[in-house]
C-alpha cells in the first residue's frame, strides 16, 4: 500500500516536480543557450501556474492537490530563482530586463491561471 499521509504526497510530488524543473531548464538551455533574460525560469513558472490552475479548477481530490499541486507544481515552479535572477539583473545594470522579468513572470503566470480557469471553470 502506498502511504497517503500528506507529507508523503507532497514530498513525492515535490521530488518529481524538482526533477522535471531541472530537466526543463536543461532542455531549454540546450535549445536556446543562455540568453541575458532568464527564459527557462519564466517558462516553468508560466507552465506550472497553468498546470496548477487546471488542477485546482477541475475539482480534484485533496490528495491530488497535495501530490500534484503543492508537491509537483510547487517544486516545478521557482519563486526563489525568479527573485534572485531579478535582483541580479538589476544589480548588473540590466534594469529593463529586471523589470521585464518581474512583470512578465507575474502577468504571464496570472494569465496562465486565468486561461486554465476559462478552460475548466
């Protein structure tokens, strides 16, 4: 029997999400190189926000939310990397990129959740 305690669900989902985040970042870096703008972080944040929106608006069980929502999507998306990258852009004198990163992450991620709501809700 698979343990369904909340911590196991979140931890297992988180492990999967973290590996998927690493693989997605690696794949994007291989495909597009290392642009001056943190594209990989933006992409995973938007995709993860869309996936979380689909999940939550579809009315799945609490266990599914723990595993996929909090665990997998939580580990796949990355607020900490986004924050550090934005500050580094600002400190490096690339303030336009820093502002675009902050605004882009917020608007595109919120828009992805809104699109999920329109599709499922």
